[in-house]
C-alpha cells in the first residue's frame, strides 16, 4: 500500500483533486488510475489486477460504460 500511495502522491495535485472528487468524469478518473498503475512496480500491478479480476462483473461493466462514452 505504501508504494501505491507513494506513486499516487507523485502525481500533480490536480490529479489528486480529480481522483477524490465525486464530480470527476469517468474517463478522467480512469486516466488517473491508469497513470498510477503504470508507475507502480510489477508486483503491485499483479495485486491490483487480481483485485480487479476478483470483481470481474463489476469491473467489466464499469469498463464497458467508459468505452461507450
């Protein structure tokens, strides 16, 4: 977790704000999430992917909604 937050707080402050705001459009939120994912080491990416896959129906539905926009 520490590594994840370390990478998150390396982002520009406007990304922090948008990540935490309830009004951020899904595409912007996904872009921020992908940026953090791309910066963390592979062992943490694996943990994040496992968590996403454990919620596959919800994850797939959310990704489908983003792609349709």
